[in-house]
C-alpha cells in the first residue's frame, strides 16, 4: 500500500510541475489560465498528502473557485486577449536559466543532505491550530492582508467606474 501511495504522490507532483511549466511557458494566455487549474488542483492534492485537509479544501474553494474563475473571466472579457501571443525573448530566457539552475541545485542538495524521518508522524486536525494562529500570533498580518484586499477591491471598482464613464 505504501508503494501505491508513493506512485500517486509522484503522479500529482508531475501534474503540478508540468502544468506549472505550461502556465509559465505557453505562448497563449488562455491555455496558461487553464493549466493553472491543474496546478491548483495538484497543490490541493499535495496538501491532502500532508494531512492538511482544511488547506486542501481552501485551495480548491479560494483559488480554483474564486481566483481562477476571475482570471478566466478577465481573459474572456478582455477584447482579443484570448488569441494574444506572448512574445518570448530568448536572451531573457537564458538569463533566467542561471538563477533557476542555482535554485534547482540548491534544493536538490537540501533534499539529499536532510535527515528525513523514516516513520510516519501522527497528524492532528489542522483546522483548530490554523484558527488559533490566525487569531493570536498572526492576527496583525491577517488583518493587514484583509485591508490590502479590500483596498484592491475598492481600487478596481473605482478604475472600472472611471473607464466606464470615459467610454460614455
């Protein structure tokens, strides 16, 4: 049963990383947006493997249900953006490969040199602990994030109203 679990885990890792690569490298923005769907679901599946069920459900509800839907509607409602090809400059790709390779080598060294536990740790429900942390230790960042999101929402509404009046 352990080998089946590992195979399923690596399948979800491949789906997540592969679809994230499509998001970054595909020239059509609509395909990138739909590949983001698989990336979000893959991350949610990895949360399930970490026994973080609440985070997995939040990932699906917030990112797939909200953010991705907003992105796809934005793409479809913007004139001619679904057929827009994003230009890729090759010299920028080569410059970006340097930190990518350094990061990959660094992460690989961390994976190889870390003494990983060989036994399965007991897991406790994550919901209560997340709630406690959000309302105690991380209350100020939590509230600042909510204020930032509110300001972004108000700014977007203001810009939409400004451009609507300008078109009329």
